[in-house]
C-alpha cells in the first residue's frame, strides 16, 4: 500500500477519535523516481521503429531521382 494512503487513513482515524495528529499535513515523503516508468511502447512498435530509422537516415541517403 502506498505510504500516502496509510498516512491519510491514520489522520482520518485520529480525527475520528479526537486525538491531535502527530504527523503534520505539510510533510510528504519524497517518492522514488523509476527510470522505466516514463516510456511505454505500443504493442506493435515495428512501424514506428521503421519510420524512426528512415527519418534518421535522411541525411545519409542520396536523393532519389524521379
């Protein structure tokens, strides 16, 4: 369970019982950044990969004559 949810439930229970909260509302724990959470590829990424390769090769390929 997420630490923020646990803290929120603790605060709600303390409010119901009439106790003063021991943890201030302004302090929030820092969340860890995960490197794999930013990019999610589509199910079939071959089309996008082919397009990206062709765009990357534009400077290298000679111009096609019509």
